[in-house]
C-alpha cells in the first residue's frame, strides 16, 4: 500500500468553526489531491497541488483552501465549516497528473453540526 | 449530464457467476481510464488500468471503446470477496469518477 496517512480520521465540529485536515505521504510523489465523496456524486476534486507552494482549484473548491509547505504534507482548511461540508474527505497522490493512477489515503469523516 | 455515468446497481450475483459493468463518459478527449474498487467505509483502491487494446488480470477483463465512449469491466468466476463498489474513472487532466456500481456476491 502507498504510504499515505490522513489526520484526523474522524471529526465532529460545529458550524462556523475552522477545520484543518492533514495528508502526509512518504512516496515523494509530486501531485497531491483532496477529494470529497458524497452519496450519489462519486469523488469530486476540491484542490490539488503540483509541487511545494503550487496549488490549483478543482471542481468544488468554494469554501476550502489548501497549503503545501513540504513535499510530503498537504493541508485542507475549511475556514468556516458549514453543514454542506459534512462528507468523507480523501487525499490522493500520483506521480503525474494524467497518465498515472492515483493512490488514496484512508479518508477523514467530517461531520458539521 | 454527468461526465462519467455508471449503473449504480446493486448487482446481486451468486458465487461463480460472470458479471459485467459498463461505464460511459462524455469527454472524447479523455486520455486515461481506470477501474477502482471501494469497500464499505474504505478508500478507493486501483483495480486495473484500461488500455485501448483491452487488458486482463486474472478473472478481471477491462475493455475500452473510444468510438462509443464506454469502458467495461468483466468479472469471471465471482468470489464472495469481490463484493464491493466498483468505480469507473476517466482522466482528462482531472480525474472524473463515476458514482460507482455496487456488487454483492452471495454464497
């Protein structure tokens, strides 16, 4: 299995509070991604990174920000959590954006009450 | 219209059966294709890449039809352990995931 960890694995938070999720990889892959998975929608890309300090928006980026200060770490921040951000969040890594498969972390279950 | 569409199922089949899943995609410029497997409350895991010439890995066969824009996955001799959700994934700079097809293999 690819060396990807996510923390926390579960979190319950209140509406309006900031939340930061962490993804850590030991594979030294250039690309890192944050997805959310909701019933009936499949995985949807929030943001991705193509290098240290290099990030770009995905399909559902509103309400989220990211940072990558080291190759191995990619942080996802919900500045002010809303109930619509209740979801399962997966981090993924890949060597290349197009030709190569992505490998996923174990996920974080976030509930916003 | 969703970019990647799959029949959500569920498919309920007996052990030993052959089952096939199809997936259609809308972006004709898509460049790479994959099938992932996802167990309940777990992360997606790569099952196999899908090549233009088709490819086989043991009991699993994947086919790509670019002209009709669909991908298929065939599972032969189903095992109980094949029970999972199968995700079709299409890549055109961004990975686009189907919502998944749920398979239950019964004794």
